[in-house]
C-alpha cells in the first residue's frame, strides 16, 4: 500500500496527468462545435476496448487518461454544441465548465456547513437569488439535487408529509399503512418522472385523477375536479413535447382556496419566468407550493444540476429529515435537510458561477434567444414541402411531422444517421412527430439553417428509398 500511496503523491506533485487532461479537454472544446453531433460508427465500435477483465495490478495513470481520451472522446454526444436538439439537454456555459473544474479539485460535499463552508454559503446565496428570479415567497427553501426527477420526488414528499400531518398522521413514524388517502390531480400528459415519484412515494398511480388537455397539451382548467386540503395538484411549466404552459393563475387561485398543495414541474420551462418577454407564460406560478426546475437544461449549467423550491420549508425539511449522533448542525445552512442525499457533490459551485456571470439581464437574453431560435426553426421548416409544425411555438419546443407516420419515422432515422444534428421522436395526439428542443447557448442562426437543410436532405433520402 505504501508504494501505491507514494505513487499517488508523486502524481499530485508533478501534475502531469492534470496537464494531460487539460490538454485533452482543450482539444475537445476546439472541435465539439463543428464535429458530428452523434458519434460515428467507428467510434462506437471502438468502445469495445473497454471490455476487459478487471486489472490485477495498478495501471499507469497516464495510460488511463490516454485511453479515455482516445476512445471516449470520439464516442461522446456533442451536447455542448449548437445542433443537439434531443431530450431537452442543455449545453454548458464556459464559466460553468471552468467552475465545475475548480469544484472537482475542491471535491466538496455540502451536506453540512461544517463539511463545506463554501458550499453552504453558495447554497444560501443562490437560494435567495432564485427566489428573486422567480418572484417566489420570501421564505421559500431550495434543495440542490441531481435533476428534476429528484426535485419532483422531493416536492411530492413534502406534499405527502404536510397533507398527512394535517390529518394528525406522522408519516415518518407511522408509515403509509392506514394513513389518510391523498388525491393527486394532474394532466394526462404529465411527465413520466412525476408518475415515477408518485410510485416511489407509495402514493399509487391508481390514485391519480388524470385531466384532459387542449390541443397544445395544457391541462383544461374547467375539467379539474373539486379540490380539498388532501389533494396534490401537479402542473407543468413547459409540456415535454409542445413546450406549452398550464394556466397557473386560474388553477392556482382555485387550488389555494381549497388549501390543496400545488406542485409545478418546470424542468426547462420555469426559466421563462425569468424573461421579461416570456414571463406571461408563468403568470400565477408563484402561487404554487413547490417547484421543480433544472439548471442543466435551459440555464446551461454542466450536468448534473436540479433544484427543488418549496414555500413550505417545514414540510420539506420534515419529509427529508436527517438525524444521527455524529451529525453536527450549524447556525448556518445545512443542505442535507433539503435533499434526499447526504453525500452529494457541490453542484452549487457552477450554478452560482453561471448566475453570477449572467445576472438577470444575461439570463433574460440567453433564454429569449433560445425561443427566437425555435421560432426560426419553425419558420424555416414550414417553407419546405413535406414538413408540418404541429404546435404553437411559445418557448423552445418545435414538433415536426411529415405526410405520414411512416415517412416521419424514416426521415427521423435518416436525420440521426446524417449526424449533422440530432433529435428524437415522440407521439403527439396519436401522430408520430420529430421533437426539436432548442436549449443551448451555442445554437446560432446558422446552426438552425444547417439543421433545416439536414431535414430536407433526410426527407429526400426517404422519398428515394420509398
């Protein structure tokens, strides 16, 4: 062990592997914006080099990093670039990458203030900034988690705690058996992570009252059933397909009168509330009780970065309670009380850096530009014969189809194989569509035009084949 320890101290001293990694990182950044968006077949085949038995002896660190770069870099998806339009994956701002790199060397775990004073301080600061950005209740608490999947889980856990507590039931002590029934109301197009969270929390998907949506995917307010204090209402800021926003003002006002818990799934769309020309889309969302949002989507923080915001701070800290004789609580912020995990990386470092770098005006400009690029895409694609836009482009999502499901499916496959841009497919009111998500700071008007030309080329291939 002493020899291995000496070896690692030597690696720290001479810094060669860190310089090597930096060199590879810069090479990657120099090419990622112009390269193919999806890995080429040869790069995918070369991944077989990693299929080896677990080494018996220690490998030279330089060789480890070299293998990662040689075979790993070409097999990455260029989500950092400007022509990745799939799965609402954002790029990463340069300052965010730099801050994450610094944070990697710090290797902080901000569960408690005593574990990471800097992590605790930045979380407290960003919590206030987010309240300001989204115009939320002053005492709102924030938890910094891996993504909206975890954020939705936290928000609904807090709702479960509060509703059962109102019925004199301590979920932490008694569990769910024989507890009061909780009714859940959401749209038929609610995100799959919401259903997943409901299942994990033992609330049961059979207890969901699904409400119909209009032609844009917005929940129909008039069809929402009678609400009461034992109800969780789950709304969307950005339909996962169309990007449409629910009528928060109408629904939240009615739900608050009934004392229902209102949770907003705003993974990518909540950021519209930070944009002067788009904030009408989120009007009334500040009346909700909890909100889930990603940093790594629209805000373009590096992965992973999710945020749960909760106006009922007591409920979320009780739902995610933590105790132990070894735990040292402080008079400052202890982040573990706002997240499911105790051990987690300090993703707050790059989130703080990006918000500090952009400021309110920068967030406004960046997010609004994404919207304009989506509008540009829709305007250019409808000028081509054989393509139709299926949604009102209110934010960053564009749904495109061809004449038939078969042509749409084949054209999408051809687009993916061309690798000039990348996107996925979906089903929109029983029709197959191509789902274009514009959420990268790096997407230029030229990128949009290149992508549209790729669509045209792909349809031409489909037509010739058929």
